[in-house]
C-alpha cells in the first residue's frame, strides 16, 4: 500500500476532491484499491475513513470504510481501473456521516456510511496494487 498524507486544520465537516487515471493494475493482483483518505491521527489511536474504488477478484466496487468502527458500505461499479478513463472522486464528511462519490464517462455512483464523527487532521491519497496518477487533491472545510 502506498499512501501520501498531508496535515490539515482539524474538521468534522469537509469535502476531499481528487481526479485520477490508472496506468496499470499490478500483474497477478487479485485485489486493488485507489482512494482518498481522511485521518484523525492521535497519539493514542484515532480514526480513518477510506473512500474509493476497489477491485476484488473480477468485481469493481465503490467503497467507503470507517476503519474505527470497522463499518463499510459499497456498491458495484462498471470498471474503476480502466486506463482509458479519468475518474473523479469525492469524500464528504459531515459530522457522523461519510459519503463517497465517483464519476467517470462509464460510471457514476455514491455510497455512505455512519462514522464516529471525529475531526480529521490529515487527508491523503492511497493506491494498492495499482499505478495511479492523481491530478490534484482539494480539501474544502467549514
């Protein structure tokens, strides 16, 4: 897993935007992920929300996970790892709810999950078993 994180002003109300393109999925990989993350990084633990595309075997899913409560919600997607497509990804956190949205020429989907309502102090980009090119990372807070 490769993850790049940056610190932000803590907030429980934010939107994280990114755009990505897949170069390739690792040869022989049965699972792959491309996502945005938000983390409440504290010395004695914290919280993490992951929003993005997952390939599990031959199926692609739009998935949002609250790693603190180990809750997850997902929906099937057409193809979130097509090298010919550009994808837009949004993670929106509003108190105790996290929403995850993907847009592309072939698929538009959204899922949400209840969270613990933590104020996140880091955001990031994540790739596992895939080479992804992210165009930007934009965070809007209130």
